[in-house]
């Protein structure tokens, strides 16, 4: 768990620096004190998911983006396919989304039954 906190903290620090933000600026955007941001970045805090979501949003990232980046940092390939499927589906009307969900569900069910 501590290793995960350190990895997430390092990733947040990297993303913050890429955006050109100080800890103070990120803290202000996310609604946290800059010392809390520093503790998170050093892996000293086991950050609640809702707090992580606020920090990610302040960095213009979704939680999905953040965890995908974290997965890539661990040496595993970060696939963009689930995100692309989500974006394609989300752009459709609600009835169309329901149809697409049904198709995907049936496709997955078919794949499980095939040899």
C-alpha cells in the first residue's frame, strides 16, 4: 500500500510540474492546503478517492486518465481502447447508448461461449 501511495504521489507531482503549477496553486485549485499536496506527493498520505478525484480534476485529468498513467508507470501497457469506447458511446443519445451496451454485452456473452 505504501508503494502505491508513493507511486501515485510521484505521478501527481509529475503531472503538477507538467502543468507548471506550484503546490500552492494546485492546492488552491483543488481546495487543499499546499502542505497536504506535499504530503500526498511524497506518499505520506493514503489519499481518499474523493480527494484524489478533486486533485485530478484540478490537473485537468479524470481518475481514469490518472490510473491509466499510473498503470503505464508500472511498466504495463496503458491501453486507450476502453477510454475510446467510452467516449464513442458517451457521444451518442441515451437510446443509442442502450443499444450499444446491449450489443457489447451480447458480443461478450458470445465470446465466452465460443471455442
